[in-house]
């Protein structure tokens, strides 16, 4: 599900998909039915037909993974350094307005540290590929008193909250009902 993940397959997902293709290749060699293979592997018949054509033209090697679609431009050492820098927080890198990492800020940080250019979308894919996800911070006031909030919810709110109106027939007309 490359597009659902919004960032390409993880290495584990690539291996899982390659295992499925190799299993399909073994079943092609046994002359199993396309529909049966698709059902057993839980993929579409169109996908199995496409793999069957590739297998017929190039054998099992044609079904091997060719690696990620885009080549990652950060080495494992650079990625480890980037993660360490991200853990320090935005303030450590001069972003004083708020304490959130945005894709734009991460893109800027990558450019400053490694002189490598990424787009915003490429930065998103990079982060997702390495297990980072978008986070929305929970905002709470510093003065918040959880005990007072609980009392308010239990005692004050039920008194303020209006009772539900009982059912009564009404008019579907958009005009005001006549007074009798």
C-alpha cells in the first residue's frame, strides 16, 4: 500500500511483498489457476496476471525486488545524526516561535546539516520511511486544574445542560405555523 502509507514501503514490507511474488512464481511453475493464486495470496487477479507475464518473459528473477523507487540521499550515519538533532528540539536549531517540528523545518535542517535538498513531500516520505509520523501536540493551559475540571463536568455541567426536547409532531414547512 504505497500510497496509503504516503512514503513508500518499509524494508520489511518490501521483503513481505517479494516473498509473495516468489510464492506466486512457484505456483506459476505448477500451472495453478490465476484466480486461485490471487485468492490465496489475497491480491487482485490483474496483479497476478501482470506478475505471470513478467515471470513468463524473465523467470523468477523478473519478480525480484529492485529496491526502493527513490534512492535515499541520506546515509545511515547521516540519518542517525538527523534523528539525534530532531530529538534536541526546534529551539536548539533556532526555531523559537513554537516547539513543533514541521516538514519545512526538517527540510531546512537537512539542508543546513548535510547540504542535501529535499522537497516537503520528499521530507514526508523520508520521515515515514524511518518510522516517524505526524504528531499533533495536545495543548493544555499551564494553569489547568484537572480536579476542578472534573468537579465542573460532574456537578455544574449537568445543571447547565438543557434537557432534550421530547418528540412532538412538527411541520415540514419552512414558513411559520399559523396561530389559531
